[in-house]
C-alpha cells in the first residue's frame, strides 16, 4: 500500500533539518540536556537489580559495568555543565508524577476487597 509521499525516515530527517535551521539549533548551546544521562543511569541500575534478583551472574556484571560507565559520564557532565541537572530533574519529576498518578488511578478503579492485579483480596 503506497501512502503517496516520501518514506517516514525521509520525513523525520527533513523535519529535523527544518527545526535545526528554524530554531538555530546548536549542540554546544543545548549540551546541558545531555545530563539527562541520569535517566540512563537509573535505567541501567534497574536492569542491574533485575538481573541480580534473577541470579543472572553475567547479566548482573555487564549491567553493573554499564551502570558504572553511565555514572562516571553523569558526574563528568554535571561537573562540566551543571545546568543539565535542572532538565534531568524536570524529566524525573514528570516520570514520578505520571507513575504516582497511574498507580492512584488503578487503586481508585479497583473494586473494594481486590488487589489491583486481579488476584482477589490481599
């Protein structure tokens, strides 16, 4: 089925070019945003904990090494460009607010006397 037009990749690439020119985007000016590596650090740490709980030795070691690399990169980036921590904090707060809101919605929607996973009473 032909949608008639350039492929999605070409549209995204073209849109990125337009935004780059329109907003005078510059990696040096926006480099503080790279401190959002804090999110990658937390994700890799979660993967390490999950691998450890499942007793996957090599996955735990590999995830721990990746977590250490992200930790080092985060510290180096924060020292060099502390403004990125504000952006990362906003992302983290947004994720926490969304998570708490989702949990509250599930809690309120669950019938009384049942657990939110549907397995009956607690």
